[in-house]
C-alpha cells in the first residue's frame, strides 16, 4: 500500500457561520450547500443540526457562568447571568 503525498485540507467554517447556516437549513428543511444542495434534510441530519446548535448554546452558558464566578459573583447571580442572551452594557 503506497502512501499518498498529497496534502489534504480540512473544510471548516467559524462556529457562528456554521450555526447561521444550520439555522437557515433547519428553517427551510433543505440543504443549502454542498453536494446535497436543494435536497430535503433527513431526520438524522435535522437531529445533528439541532444538537450542534444546542451544544453551542450550552458552551456559551458554561463560559459565562465560570466567568461570573471568577469575577466574584455568587452562584445564584452567576446562574442568572449565564442564562441571559446578548451582551451586557
């Protein structure tokens, strides 16, 4: 078996662009890019997109919670802050 010397490149997008794309695909229930463009999403693909969006939301909440604790807030205040959507002014 011969090794290939070609360099493979990873296709990726920033998380906010992927989330935006997933949200629009979920809304229309159709692939918007790639080889399946225009074809309907399967139940599995819908589940993957919903799970990915939920995971991003959970990561943001955990980040905000630990940040608030490091700033010296109480656990109750940190929990409340982690559930807020948007930036504080």
